[in-house]
C-alpha cells in the first residue's frame, strides 16, 4: 500500500491520538521510579508485587496507551473506516486507562484489594468502549488493505488479554475461586505481548516500514499468511499450556507450538531486517535504527524462548531476561520508531490539511530533528543493557538501570512535547499573520 492510497481526509483531530502519545512516557518513568524505590528486591522473581506493577505500567500505561491512540488515527487513514465520534470515544477511554493503570499498579504494590477491584472496573469499562468503537470501525473496513486483518486479530488478542486479566484479577482480589494462576498467567502474558502488541506491530509494519523507511513491500504470502498462522498457533498453544498438567500429550504439544510461535516471530523479524537492507535511501534514520533494535531484540527473545521450551536453559533469571527484552527491547523500540515518524507526520498533515498552512510549512525533520532523536537510540540501548545486567546479577546494577530507563522515556516525552510545541507555534504564527492580513 502506497502513501497515495492513504485516506488522509478522514483523519481525526490531532488531539485525539496526541493525548495518548503525550501521556504514555509518564508510565515507564513511574515504572523506573518503582524499580529504584524497591531496588534488587523487585527482581527477586517474576511474581514480586513491584515487578507486577512495573510490567503493567509498561504494558497498559505505555503500550496500550500508544496503540489505542495510534489505532484511532490508523483506522480511518489505513482502513478507510473512521471511528464514530472519535473525540467522544478518545477522551473517556484515555481517562479510564490512566486511572485503571494507576489503580492496578498501586494495588499490586500495596496489596490493596480495593484498588485492584477498582482497576478491573476502570480498565474493563475503558477497553470495552474502545473495543466496541474499533470493532465497529474494522467491521466496515476495506479488507483489501493487508494491515486490516492483523488489526482485527490484534483486537481479538486485546479482548482475550483483557478477559484473562479480569479473571486473574478477580482471583487475586478474592472475588473468584478455582482460577489457576500459574499457567493462565503465562497465557495472559502471551496474548498481551504476542496476540495484541506483537500482532499490531506486525500490521503497522506492513504500512510504515515500506512507507517511511523506503523499503520494498513485504511479500504478499507473508502479509496474508503470517497473522493467521500466529493467531491460530497462539490459540492452540494457549489451550495446550493451560491444560498441560493434565496430559503429557498436551504438555508436549505446548512445547512444539511454542517453537512454532517463536519461528513465526523470527520470520517477521528476519523479513523486516532484509527489507531494511534493501531500502532505497541510505541516509541515517532513527526510525530505521529503532526498528532494527526491535527486530534484533525479538530474535534474541526467540532464542531465549526456544532454549527454555526445549530444556536447554531454565531458571527465573532467563524468564526475567526474556520479559525485559520483549518489553524494553522489542515492543518499546518499535513503538519509539513509530512515534518518531507518526507524530511529525501527523503534525505536518494537520498543519497542511486542517489549518491550511502552506507557506513556510516545517518539514518532518524540522518538527522532529535528528539532533534530538538520534541520542535517544543510544540511551535506550544502554538502558536495555543495564536492565539485562541488573537481572543477571541483582544488586547495585538495579539503580543505574532504573536511571537509564527513566532517562530514555523522559527523552521520548521531551521530544514529543517539543514536536507539539513546533506545531502550536506554527499555528499561532499563521493565525497572527492571517489576523494582520485581514
């Protein structure tokens, strides 16, 4: 799909996705603060209250925040099917997601049942509103766009993630019995990181990698087949993993299916790296570098997952390292790369289309200059390495890791605010000029 086929005229107001984008970096900053506050104890196991809070500050506060905002923009532009009343949908979803994420995180930290119950209500309401609006939009969407099918599957993945999360939350808050935590927690995590976040990144990559990085298009067979392959295998793995303790056959099936999941993600990563190698323009580009870091991190996650599933490597340290590289290395890096193109592109688009500013219009590089974005790549890479060292050798390394994480997401937030400041200044200048001319 080319840039010319985008339905830019159907884009919602800039404020709709922007409120999500500007808020998102605050939650990893809070996660870094929790890590520094709790210190090495936070990384004692994957089940510590601090690590549960940190994980959800990333997955809900950062990933979901950015992706919900991005979908509100991408559905009308890519799929040609805008959300009904996007401003009225976006505002309450934004507030409910903020309050729900904070309630859940502080509920974990303080073992506060009332906060956990409040989080289930707030997050359940927010995601229900969004899923209803986005589902209706995708039902009307043009299926010829290769990004539409991964988006539909990603929404299904989000719905399953939320349902599993609510079930586990009810058990944790004492409102449900008989829900096994161990295996179902792994299923919940897999649907969140692969079925929702991973699937949406795949769908977005089909458009933004060729468009913004000037690469060839993804192969047609991969665009059509990979999302369905991943979804079906993940569904089969979920059932096998949840019931593995009851059957040796299902336990073996879960291992085989986990290998297939890893291979599917590896195919996507390798295809993306190959397309980037074949790109037409060789100038430095921070989006390209962040996507490369994301794909290399994903390949590292696949290797770690294969080693654990086949029994060559076991232990909580490897599990924690796998989670860190999936969250900070893969998903966060891809999101950084997307934001550094999508935000200046949307600013330029709305200056051109909505405000009809055509003279002295800043370029995307002027809205988001390389001098501000390229250093972030190194900061984020150092943060990933430091958190890896802190996991493998808990102790004082936790504190520089927390500081580097805070710096990385503070840098992202500052860059996004700076881009918005450029947008507001151009609008203000144009408004003053039109007033003088009048």
